[in-house]
């Protein structure tokens, strides 16, 4: 089965609402990364977060290794947050590649 | 300015032909990668190079051949193209050890007719 599962698959918000995106994984983790994929396709790294909580502006990432999950919290959403959010993990013992989820497609309406 | 340049941005090819996807990075990284993104599928790791040497190859088909002529170049040659090869191909780079956050190019969208 798929090693990285993201939920929800899609989400629609009104501007100003908060969002919680989940990433669950079934394998031992060396690191977890969150990416934002623009509607045009390019990918931007948001967080490198192997464990614990990290903050960047309105974004917060929390990884709990023993529970095999990572989350991305978006507060006070803006229309420019629309796009796809992807999580990717690096397995223990294999730092040459990332294993990806299918992503959460977020639409923020004005 | 984009630090990882992929060329071309869009590519249309006929079945059976051969194409080369270009990637150059100006981040000073020593590790480079190719990933493929097809519709309805997760991003798929293809190759990783470190210091111009192949580290990992998860691509079953030999029709896909990475080529590294310089430290900051990793091109992807695809031969005998098939319609199933249609996808967006992303080049990425990172430092090979430590917190290896991945940086991506804008991708080459390949359509095989």
C-alpha cells in the first residue's frame, strides 16, 4: 500500500479560515518535508521537519514520529495560499530519495 | 532569478522518438535528482547523482538515461518515447548530507503523441 497518505485530498476555505493538513506514513522516518506546488506546477520547500514543531509565518509544521504523522497548519488563509500541499519523507537508511504523498489540493475563496 | 533551470518548459514528441531534458543548477549543490509527476500519481523518484556519480536508480526502463557533463548539470535522455512517458519531469538539487532540503526546477511537461 501507499507509504505516505495525505488528508484531506481537497479542501475549500473562505479567506481567513484556518486549515489543518495531515500526512500519515507507514515506514520508519529519517525526515519529513512539506512542499507547496503552485498551480503552474513548480514546487517550493516549506519545511524540513524531522520531528517537533516548526513555524514560518502563518504556517506551522508538527511531526510526531512515534505516531507516524506530520501536520501542516495554515492560519488566516489567503487566496494566494491556493495550490497543492505535498508531504514527502526520507526513509531511515536511504537519504537519496523522497517518498511522496498525493497532496492536498487547497482552494481559498475570497 | 530561478536557480535551477529546466529546458524546455513544454515538449511535444512523437512515439518512438528521442528527447533530452536539460537541467542546470546554480545553487552550488553536489546532489541532483530527477523526479516524474504523472496525473493522479505521487511524485516518483527516478535518479539521484552525487558529485556526478549515480547514487540511486529507481527507473526500471533503460530508455531513461541521466547524463552529467558538468557538476551542476544533470540532463535526462529518453529514447523510444511512449505515450505513457507523458508527465512533468522535475529536476531537483540538494546538499548530499545533513538537512538536505530539496530545491526544484519548474519542470518540463512532456507530451508523447
